[in-house]
C-alpha cells in the first residue's frame, strides 16, 4: 500500500497547477490554438526541412503545439491542438495521458502526427477517443539529425514527430495518449 505525505500531495497539486497554467488551459480559443499551430509548424519545417515532404504526402496533420507532462509517482499530460487537412483547420483536439510508476519531474514538448493514408485519417476522425497505438511510427529527431520522408516511413499509416522538449523529465512518448475532439 502506498502512503502519501501532505508534502507529496502538495507537490503533485503544484505540478498539476503549474502545468495547467503553462499550457494555457482555459485561455485556448480557436484563434490562439491556430496561432500556436502555425508557429509550431514553422518551427518544425525550419528545424527539420524534410518534414515538409511528409506534410505534402500526408492526408492530414494533427499538431499539438504544447503538451505539458508532469509526474511524481503518478503522472499525466495534457495539450490542445488542431487537425489540418489541405492546410486548413478542420477540428480541434485535446490529448491526455496518464502514467504511474517510478517518475518525477515535468516537461513540455510539441508533437505532430502525420496521417499518411486517407484510411488512417478517417479512422482517427471517426473515433470518439483515438489512442496512439501500434500503427504509429515514431520519428524522434535529435539535435543535428536530419528527418526525411523516405519510402520506409511513408508506408506507415501514422508518423509521429516529437520535438522541442524542455524540462526535467526523461523521455517523451505518445503511448497511452488519448486524443479527443473538443470545441474550444
């Protein structure tokens, strides 16, 4: 049985509160989300020019400009973003994630999902709450690495790019993340 101290619970609440404030929860209307999506795509295309080819070949792109993740034994993540088809926003989504285990810290990152087939995009849009699973291939660019759209990656139905990590937490994955359509 796990026993929580007042100090531990207070720290968890503080991390949760800070992550919510830093993520702009409650102040993320459509115009603000779209502006963040534009800035995130500009940063992605500037840092990793090969992703422009992915975007051109994709049926749609889900952009989560800022995901805040925090954990102290029990962890969670939250972010808001937009789904773009043909360069236009068609829907807004939130991403949530829960985790448990040996963990401590907080981090923020951006991620972009490239739906490489019409079927993958349709499955995502029809789903009441889509979870990142085995059909997602991760392209994790590190500093100085080139990310390109080659024949291996473009045969995957969904390609996830995680970038811009900052904070004091190890790793950033989308496994166990749930995407839900929202009305901002």
